[in-house]
């Protein structure tokens, strides 16, 4: 699929064309990654962040939120619970919090890898080569680092700190791959200032990077952030942060990166709590990330408002997701659910 075709799909509202896009994405999903849905238990271990991303509720300037760091034993307990629930992976996520030492993360990863059969994914922001290497050595399998947008100017605008550029992020993603991590990235959809062209370039960059995981979701304005104060795009010339745009992106990712693990994300579930997750899974996605963060912390990890699953417990999310997955004729997959390269299947 070339850039013009991608742009065509991103802009279309033609029902027949869309039906064809969903059908193709779902067919490729089935062919490449099957009917199993992999569950990745998400543990949000800290909401401290040293960054000032213009869209994010955890940015350091946001003083209205109570900050927390989970103690190590609580993190390990959550991971054990994920294993008991039959999830194949835990995702350890935080803001860019240098208050948790690299050695502490290494120890947590090592403990989870020794005590459980889980794959461990880290999502801890931009970190140095030494840290990434240390954690890989402790057994971390995967790392998620969204590049948020491939447009260098827009990237700069929404990441105001000196020394934060898109090329740094891409360099870190390549470093992760060199270290033997499975690497994941992604973008937000409908950020003010984004164009259809930007989204097409984002998609082509996912493919060029040969990512193992690609996660995208609608941008959701947080009123206490600089970007959240700006009007949302509402002209036909600009992509909007809608469900439809999100499904289009998920479907196009499946077509361009057919082997990738693609989540039906919480942000998507947030804008359509009734059926967003299911539609995502039917239009290219094959992964869901149930929240395992203890309830007392959940509401504090407020990247954006009205996040799905804020009042539920890990147990409730588990039941809810099983029901949703089975209701669309799919099943929960066993095992870590790493990317399988086609060459290895043949
Ligand atoms: N709306 C939607 N997604 C957001 N993220 C951060 N802020 C927002 C927002 N306001 C996403 C970013 C980040 C991930 C953890 O959450 O893509 O990488
Ligand atoms: Fe830290 Fe957004 S402000 S990730």
C-alpha cells in the first residue's frame, strides 16, 4: 500500500471502502496472528514524571495530583496476580521517574522473571543506553516507547523540553532493537496540529522501523495541560480524535505491519466504553492491556480524564474482558505472545 492509498483511506467516509478496509485488516489479523487475544497486565508503578509533555496529565507542572510510587512488594504481588489470572505478560509503566533507581527496576524485573513465567514489558520513557542494557540483562523482554508523532515540528511543539527531538526517540527505539528487546511504539490520533499527511508518515515509519508492537489511541484533551486548552481540530482538512480515525489507523497498521502485536487501547475504550475495545479487535487488533494497578492508585494515573476502568478492580477487568473477547467469537490466548516472524512459521 503506497502513501496515496493510505491517505485515501484516512480521508474517506465511503461506507463500502471502509467495509473493505475492515475486512482486509481482520483477514490479515487472522492469517498472521490468529484468533487468540493476548492479555498484557498493566501495572502503573509511579505517576511521577520529570517531563512536561503538553498533552499529558502526569506532566511535572501539574501540581493538582497526588503523586505515588508503588512499593516493590506491591508491584511483585500484582505481577503474581497477573500470572494467576493466566495473563502472559506484565507491562511495567511509569512517567519518566528517575526517583526509582535503575537498580531497583532491574531487581523488580529479575524477581518477576524468576518467580513467574511472565514476559516483562517496560514502558518507562526515554532512558539511557546503560539502563536499557541493565534491564535487558535482568530479563526484560520488551519495551514500549511511543514516538507520538513523526512530524518533527509538531513533536517539538508538544515536547517543550530542550533536547527532546523525534530523532532521539527513534534512536532509542533502534537501540532497543539492537539490545534484543521486542520494540513497540505508537502515536496519538487527532492532536491539534496533526494532518492526514502526518498520520500517513506515522504509518510508514511504523513499517520502516519493523516494530514488534504498535499501539495507537485517540488524543483526549486534559483540561489541566497546555494542549488541553487548545481547540480540537474540527475542519475536514484535519484528522480528528475520533473512534473512526482510530479504527482506520489500527486497520492500516495491521495491513502495513501484519506480524505486529496491536492493542485495542484504553484510550479507544475511553471514547467508546460500550464497544470500542471489541471494534478495535475486529479491525486489526489482537491484544488488550487489562489494568492491574491497585485501585488506590488508579485514579491518580490520570494521563487524560475519564479513563476507562478507573473504578474497576483487576478482578473485574479480568471478567469484563473475557466476556467481551468471547462475545466476538475470539478467545484469550495462552503464553507470552511474542511477535512471530513469518519466516519462522514457514
Ligand atoms: N490523550 C491520549 N493519549 C495520551 N497519552 C498521553 N497523554 C494523552 C492524552 N491526553 C498517551 C501517549 C503516551 C501514552 C502512555 O499515553 O501516547 O505515550
Ligand atoms: Fe510525562 Fe507525559 S508528561 S509522559
